[in-house]
């Protein structure tokens, strides 16, 4: 059995169904497209977790498909900010408790306002980091939304 991460323990405690998928990773390919290739899944179904800083609200989290780009103006507008920018990678662990390539929206040090791209609603399940490199959790988007108190929104570039 895989080693349970904090994210897994939170889902277990809330009795939320999920399954784990291990994959080979390297420091050179921590991106979500690599995860899609390694797990044999559709990149549109693999969601990456991005942490941003908003000029009005502070930190926010965006979960978007591996094959998409975050629309910064759109996420700013939806989150009540004028401007949002990605946080510096070297502040990620201190802020969330997670490192780049293993950042899960579940189990961060603090529950930040979270937005999941609306495309997640097209799938029965999506894959998102389970909280460490080389481990993804497959979860129903509605369950992910519930556990991190997220909202679905169109936040990727077209």
C-alpha cells in the first residue's frame, strides 16, 4: 500500500472515495503533462495545483487541467482581485506545506479560497496531486470541491 499523505488522511477522515496512482517522476519533469504521460491518462483530466497571490484577497489556489494555461485576468476577476500572480516557488512549501510537483489543494497549511476549472465537471473523476511527487489521487470533482470548499469557474485561457 502507498504511504498515506496528509491529503489522503483528510479524505479518509471525511469518508471521501479516491484512489491513488503512483508514477515515476524526475526533478526535470515535474509538470502535469509528464504526469499524464506516466499515468496514461488524458491531460485534460490531470489537474495541476497553482498557488497565487491576489492584490486584494491574498493567497488563492487554482486547479487547472495539465494541458491548459491559467487565465490570470479571469482568476483575478472571479476571486475579487484586480491582479493575481503566481507565488514564488521558493515560498510554496512554507505557505502550503507542499513542494513543487507535489502540491495538493487538499491538506494545505491553511484553507485558501480555491477555484477549480469548470472543465472538471465534464469528468466523473479527475487526478490531482496527493501531496507528494509521484503520487496522484483520483477523485470525483464534486468531492474535491466539497473538501476544499472550492468553486467551479472558467479560469483557463481558451
